C-alpha cells in the first residue's frame, strides 16, 4: 500500500511539474504589428500590413493552443489566454478598419 501511495504522489508531482513546464513554454513569438492609417497608406504598405497581421494572428493562434492545453491540464493560463485572445481580436479589428478606409479611397 505504501509503494502505491508513493507512486501516486510521484505521478501527481510529475504532472504538476510537466504542467508548469508546459505553461512556461507558451510564448507569443511576435509583437502586434503597427496598423497603418487606411486613409493615407499606399498599396504596398497595406499589403505589408496584411502579411504582418496574418503572421501575428497565426502566431497568436499557436500561442492560444498552447495555453488551452495548459488550462486543460489544470494550469493557470486562462487569464493569459483571455488577454491574448483580446489582443488578437483588437489587432484584426484595427486592420479591418484600416482596410475599409483604404478600399473607400479606391472607389
């Protein structure tokens, strides 16, 4: 019975260590891009912004997936998940607003 309890304690300790290590591995690898003013930006700069936003969103999705795994394992990544999700939505929204302004100029 004693060896069973020790084995259970070691398993819980290993799981806790793995979860903590996994949370530490979750890193957002890029910073939010600067969104140009759609009312004044040229086509090349708008295309560059689009590529940067796509890259940021893709990296953000990977980060969110990592945090989701951490949360499912009992980690404390929920606040980071919500913060990152809000930031990604904000950047995408800013880009979409700039794109709308850019397209309005072209008409």
